[in-house]
C-alpha cells in the first residue's frame, strides 16, 4: 500500500512539474517578443528620419528657374518692396509686365537675401547698385538659393528714367546679356539714363524715399566706385 501511494505521488509530481515547465517556457517567449517589437519601431523611425534628411534642399538652376518664377509670380499679391538702409529707407513699386524680374526680386526679398548686403557701387549722378557684399555670408546665401540667370526683357516700354530700378547683366561669359538676379541698380540721373534702355531690364521704380537714394549717391567713394563707408541694406521687406 505504501508502495502504491509512493508511485501515485511520483506520477502526480512529474505531471505537475511538466506543466509548470511548459508555462514557464510560454512566459519566456512572451517576454522576449516585447523588446523585439520596440526595436523594430525605433528602427522604422530612424529610417524615416534618414529619408527626410536625404531629401535635397530646393535650389534654383538654369533648368528650373523660369518655370519656377512663372508659377511663383501667379501667387503674388503685392508689388512693393521697402528697403531700409543705414542711411534711411525707400520703397520701390515693381512692374506687372516683367513677371520674371518681379517674381525674382520678391522671392529674394522673402528669402532674406538682401538683408545685410550693401550698396557696393556708387557712380556719381548715374546709379547706385546694391545686392552684393564682401561678407562670406552673402556668398553662402547665393549658393543656398541657387545658380541661375534671368533673360532680359527690354521691350515692355519701360525707360531708365530717374528712380528706375533695373537689373545689371551678369559678369559671367554672357553674350546674351542675361541678368544677374542677385543685384539691382537705381538710376539717379535727371531726367534719366536712356542709353541703358536696350541693354538692361527696368522692372520697377522708386515711389517713396528718392531723397535717400540721392543721399546714398552722394557718399564718398574709392577705387571701383565702392563707398568709402559701407552702406548696408539692413532689411528688405514686401509691403502692401
């Protein structure tokens, strides 16, 4: 009888131990699966971030600039830009029928390109020219925006009257007189400098603050018509 009890006890104990081992195995598998799911999620997020970082920053080029400004011009609701310098401020109104030049000037203004550039060329009783600088940050801004030129548009009836804002041609090898998009000049000659009409594109005029333009033109200059004291564009902004 004692032997039978012992045998039954042994069988029951063995069964219980077997069931317990199976349950422990299931719990172990469940515990391992949790960190595996976490690792997969983290890896997915990392891949998404990497893909976003790999998206190229938009830059204007010779191939896309015209199409870009053609579409960008359609979104514009204002045609006035206020330019504030360390000698005062003036406002220009841009012509509607020179769409690429108008769109380019407003685009660069909104990108903050003109801020902290200079009026780097002052020719007495002729023009003041701005949009450049000897600061490396200006070169970096140009690189970030892109490398492109604009076609001249001299047949819209606009003249280089006093107060006209126009765009110089690029200093690059440029037989077609394509415009340098980052610079501009303003005519101070009275009544105007009409010998420029067939070479450069007038795209607006000064409607307020011409006395400030004259003040800039009267500053002392050194070699290369560069002002002896820097004349900064502190801010350019689109206004209604």
